C-alpha cells in the first residue's frame, strides 16, 4: 500500500520524480507532462482556485499522481477538476506499471473529499487507461439507481490513423483524389514549400503568425478564436519554451510567398497528435488545410511514428482518414449529501432531456 499525501504547490513534488513516474506509466501522454500541466496552471488559474495534488508514494518513489485543482462550484461548495482540462485531449492519473491498485487508492482519497461536500468533474478520461478502469470499478461498487454519486456524463470519439506497418494505407490516404486536386489548385498560387520545425528557437517566432491566421479564420463566427485572449497565447508560448525539445512540431505551408497554413502538433511517446491548425482564409477555396494534412501524414510516417492521432472530435475530414477510434469518458462525482443529490438529479434530468432532443 502506498502512502497518500496532498500537496498545494508544484514545488512540493520534484519535477524529476514527476517525469520518472511518467516514464514508467503505461498510459501517460504529453498532456500529463510536468511542463504542460504547470504551463496550463500558470496561464489560466484564478485567485479562488487551489491546487490539489494527490500523490501516492512508497518511500521516495512516486507510484501515482492525481493532478487536480479545486474551484468554486456551479451550485455552491467547491468542485475538483483535472489540471489541463479543456486544452488536454486525454486526461488520466499517471500510475506506475505494476501498481495499478494505486489508482483505486487515489480514488478512495478523492472520495473522502467528495464525502465532505466537494464535487468532482473528471473530463476526457482516456478509455482503457488505468484511471478509466478504476472509475468503472468504482461505479460498479457504489452506484445504484437510487444512489448515483458517480456516473459517466458523456463519451467523445478520438479518430486515429494507425501508421505502423500500414505503408499501403498511408500511400493510399496521401493520394486521395481530393488531396491531389487541392494540391494542384494551391500550386496555381505559387510553388508549394513545406517546412517542419521542432525547436523552440525556430517555433517561437512563428507563433504570432499561427495566432493571426487562426483569429482571422474565426473572426465574425459563433466561435471566435481562442487566441483573442492573452492567456491562450501565453500558454502556447510557455509550452514551446518548457516542453522537451522535439515534443512540439510546427509545420508551415507556403504557396509562393503566401503563408497558406500552419499546424502546431505534439509528439506523445510514439504518437503524433494533430492539435492546432490554421490557414489563410483568402486561400480557403484551394484547400490549404488538406495539403498541409497530406504533407504531415507523409512526414510523420517517414519519422517512424506509430499513430497519427486526430484527438477529440469526429469531424468529417478526420473520419475520412481514420482507421480506428479511441474514446474518452467524462465523469461527474457528486457528494451524497441531500442538497447535492437534489442538484445532481436535476442536472441528470436536464441532460436526459437534451439527449432526447438530439435524437429527434
């Protein structure tokens, strides 16, 4: 059994210990990296938020970690949430291989906080991860029709293209008629030039162009660009500066002198994550986004990457290339106190009503 401790500062956990745990975790991703989580916290934290880092240790060795924070709840009290939510496609608790029971220990410690009246929202938990399995077991133990303290709110598809040992499929995908048509169309603007960058020195000067194209693309729509906000721009800059070299890849696509598209992607273990694309709106009819995607597929495959991961969302263009689909689940864990159960049942009823409307 591990000893469970609660920390309120990043400085209370040595970064090398955090990184060593990730290196020996079966399912940790780039989104659990110390630099990612800390950059998110530094960029978006609010005065009323508080770090809630649950650690499981055996002696000096870190066995598991629940990187959480608490904030005022929507219906009073406080809520526990995962660090990185909203910007991280896959969230989980890093657990050391061979110590899977540690996830149950961390959930038991979390249950104590919840029993005291603090609710929890665990969003985008990677299905198949140690945390996901522990949550499913927790639901089987504690949830009955009358006691719905822990439940799954929704699931999200994450399309993926398996590259390893799949050279024929990669070649077929990159030779799709639509891609070739867009490449010919974009070439009428000027010769196509593609460059891949993987160092902070090369990427940082290009980030303002990524921000500008993204802002212009979504200006005037129902979903304005996230980069209208200074905190978002600082988050990306911090990631580029602090993540290990080679983790962030920025690809640029020029048609003649025109910057047609950019993409900021992430290397997570041996997977490449399609993360933030942007393209020149004036060139949209030439399909610069698809030309960029074609170039990235070829480049990533040539680098020996195992998976091209389109991450959250089942957009049509993702499904055109995907060979399989991963899933994430989001959970709500409500205190069993009477007042909290009342709000819970109301929210469950609202969600069921929305689900019925979507099916109509």
